[in-house]
C-alpha cells in the first residue's frame, strides 16, 4: 500500500522524510508533528478552493443524468412518465424539452424545475451582450483609415 493519495504525500510519509527528534518524548512530538502537517494540508486545500484552482472547479462539477458528462450548469427537469427529477446539461436539455422552458406539445412529460450552476467556476446565466452593428461598422471604418 502506498503513502500517496491524489499525488500528495500523507502526513505519515512527510513525517518519515523528516529527521527524527532527539528528545526522549519522540512519541508526543510525532503526534504533534502529524497534527501540524495535517492542519497545513487542510489549509492548503481551502486556499486552493478560494483561489478557484482547476481542481476545485472540477471537484464541484456535477454529472448530467443523460450523457454522464461533468458540467458546470445543469437544468433540473422531469422528462418522462416516471416523474423523477433529472439533472441534464444544456445540450441534452434541448432534446428533452424542445428548446423551450415550458416544453412543447411533442414533450408531454417535460417539466422545468430550475437551474444549478457551479459558482466556483464563475458561471453566469446571462447571455453575453453583442455589440451593435453601428459600433462594429465604425471601428472597421476607423481601422481602414
């Protein structure tokens, strides 16, 4: 059995790499050192989550019930006669709802139940605003001169 979990050495492995203490109460020092190392690891993991590291973002993702892909946005809905709530990604949602929040006549069992977003990924539900054609034309004309 290895001392590595998720490519991180365990506190026991880190302690084994350090030099042994020279005092007679080495057992107390070993336990104290283990607690200290564990506390440092926990702090490092929390700091990574606050920074929004990729590992923290991926850990917070949920899977689509239809395509099994890890996603940052899922739509909660009922899609069949079992009336079980499913979490589906936007791509699969278009197929099960007809692309409309309230569904259409072809999807008689569809029922919308809300949206889930991975806030650690900085996901927004708002569509990006497009520049108007007049500003685009003026910048093209300006660059041509």
